[in-house]
C-alpha cells in the first residue's frame, strides 16, 4: 500500500464530501473507489481509524 500523508487523507476526505454534498445522492464504496482511485481497503482502514466518517441514514 502506498504511504499517504495525513494532509492527503484530509484532502481526499474533503473532496469526497464535497462531491456528495453537491450531488445530493448516496454513493457506495465501489463508486468512491472508481471516482478517487483509492482502494476500498484503504478507505475502510481510514474509516476504522476515524480519519474519515461515512454518513449513516
């Protein structure tokens, strides 16, 4: 896995959040992977560590 800085994580998180807020729709992790190029494993790891948060219904 590529070593990613905390600043890059924050940037990815902000970009993903902005995409979701602007579009007013729900997307799954597979779609996020396609949009960002970040692996699902990496996204789940960040979520588990609290670096990012998924929105719950």
